């Protein structure tokens, strides 16, 4: 499963992908010249979309020599209209279930035109570091936490939780923190 970030841009914007900067709105010729110099480019099944792979040695037909894709670019009407960076990818039964639950939690969150408040933090505790992102909604918070052993000898653990708590004034239990 690939995680991608592709926000809409109102004006020309420079985006870094794979150590190279591409400019939204650039011409097809300029975009492909820069991309070809830095990436292996493979046309996707969608017209005008190209997958970007790290530049490696010669490509041998019939063998997977591309590695993991860095992202995609989309060219429409002779200009670069979208850049999508792959933020991460993993494959496991636990991961599949966790991501399905994460998507479900986001889909159940209220959306009355409001966007969630997003907060991040990082810390060190004993022999592990943590990185967190919180998505706070009026009635819940969704949290993604990465626990990483300091010595990097073990695999990192990713925990995804959906949290509900009483707010101050809504009862005498809980402290209202999420």
C-alpha cells in the first residue's frame, strides 16, 4: 500500500521529489527533460501519467530493476498539473488491517465543512524515540505513532488509534484531553 501526498496547488509551485525539484505548470518538454535526467520514467496506464523510479543501471526487459516508485507526475494540456510523492509503503497482514481501520476512522469522523486540527511531535524516552501525528476532530482524535528503537536494532512499531474522551463540562469523568 502506498501513501501519497498530492495537495492541490492554486499557483505555480515547486515540489521536491527524489532529490529533484519539479515545477507545477512547467511545460511537458521541460518536465520530461528534467525527469528523464534524474529518474527512470515509466508511462502509467492513465494517459499523461508517468511513474518515477530511482535512476539505476541499464534496464533489463522482463526483470524488475526499477525498485520502488518515488511517485508519479501527470501532464495535461502540455503542462505539469500534478506531482504525487510516495511517502511510504509496506506489506503485511497487520499493516493492511491497520490501514483499513485508519481509513474507516477518517470516514466516520464528522465533516461539516471543518478540517481536523493537525499536530505533530517527537520525543525520546529511554531506548526509543517516538514521532506522532494527531488529527483532532470535535468528537475524537486519530493518532499515528511511530516507536523506533534508538539503536535501530529492531523494527519500528507503528500504532494507529482512534480516541474519544469527555470534554470538560460533559460529565465528571476524564480530563478532556485527547
